[in-house]
């Protein structure tokens, strides 16, 4: 599958200048951490470098939970899995 903006939610509790999101998908974490997966989120949510994504992934969007940190380089987003 691909990134789906309807399952990404902005959450509270981030530091000033940093956003925190929850993202739930049936995609495997190996798909979610691929470069460019979250590119559309730049327009959808102003995803930027240093933003945090709590990703629940896999079967039923409940097989794993990972903490991702985004880097936005000219609209191309990469994430580092900080789990």
C-alpha cells in the first residue's frame, strides 16, 4: 500500500516547533520507513525535520509500534526508526 493521509493524526505533547503524529496502517514497517513514503504528508500536515511519528503497522494496524523521526529534504521525507 501507500501513505494514507486519512489514518495520520496530529497529537499533542510535542515540543515547540516540533509536531507529533500517530499513523496507523496495515503496511509493514519496512514499507513505512522507505524513503519518500511520507512525502505527501509535507503538504497534508507540514511534516518537517524533527517531527515524530508513532507508527502502528502490520496486520490490522496492530502488529508493531515504532517511533519514527522525520527528515524533510526539499520535500523528500526520510524517517529513522528510533525504536
